[in-house]
C-alpha cells in the first residue's frame, strides 16, 4: 500500500473533473462497441477523446503499458492490452480508463456486452455492478474500510461467484495509485476509519467461476484460471458524511446500447 494523502475540497473538485472526463470517454467508447471492432480501434477513440478534453491518458506509458485503455474480454479480468482482436457477438468486455488533468487523476471501469449476450453473462454484470453500488454506499465518514469490502463480498457470495483476491481498489489523487488498498473482501468494522478528504477507487473484479487468476505471458493481462468470464466495474469516490460523493458517473455510459442489459 502506498502513502495515504487526504485531499482539500478544491483538490477533490479537480479529481471530479478528471473523473468526468473518464466517464465521458467510456461513454464515447461504448457508442462504438459492436461486433467487428478491434480493441485497438477502441483505444484510439479513447485517446483522441481524452486529448480533446485537454487531459492526458493516465495508463499510457504507466510502468510501460502501451495503451490508453485496459480492454479485457471474456476470461480476461483486467489489464488487457489493446490489440487487433475483433469483438464478437456474445463477448463481454471490461473497459478500464484513467485520465489526468491539472495534476489529478480519475479512474473508472465498465463492463459492456457485445451484441446479444447470454443470460448468465447478464447476471454476472448485474451482480458485479450491484456489488460496486453496495461498496460505494458504505464509503461514508465514520465507517471503516472493511465495511466497504464486506458489502461487496457479501453480495457476490450469494451467487457463488469468485472474488479476485490478488487485485484491489486503491486511493487516487495526484497519483493513479495511492494508499489505501481497497480489497473486495473483508470484515465489517475492520480496517482504517474513513474520513473526509480520502478519495478511493472501488472496483469489484468478479469471476463467474473460481476466484483464481493468472498473468499472461505479455506481463499485463490477468485471466481467470478456469477460463470462465469475469466482470469489472469501478467508481472514483470521495468519502463524505451521509452519503458518498461519486466523482465518476455511469449515467452517460448507460445511454449507449452496449451498456443496456
């Protein structure tokens, strides 16, 4: 876990601006998700849009990552590299995006359906997004980090899905990844106390099958060991008193056909 930095109100507003750019980028990408488009083409769309907003892609060049987006298809959990792979009817595709503007980062992910997807895939996406919403709802001042983690875990385990352990959410601000780590499993009442000024990215990564994952030979792509599909949703959230301040948004993304399940 990296160092934890508490933000001022003006810094939270800057994170909000970057986060909205990310959300709008995901919506722009969502407009183009259909059978036949390559993940590299989606990456170019995202890069052009972020730059047009006066921001920079946060992922491109990060520890050598080559793309603007992490585009992870089917059994790919996260960190999929944009490629010439063309999306097919029935695929699910997690699109993770980050942007930096005025020195502050935003980060969000959304898993889209490509054309008509199976009922099993629809349920996986719905449950993963619900788990995110429950985790976010627990991210209020006075609660503890374990309350967020437990909210995600308890919902997902009702469906016997696998919760990825090796990858977690994180703090965010002047750096893409700051402390604290935000696991998607844990116990209520455990962990650090949540206070105003803390900004975190909450991001359930949920497998239809078992929880175990492995890294591909490219050094980036994480896949499920059993090759079952995985879903991923992420919000950037500022801790607040009575309800969390969600700095990203899914509303504009969900106006696109690929996000309408």
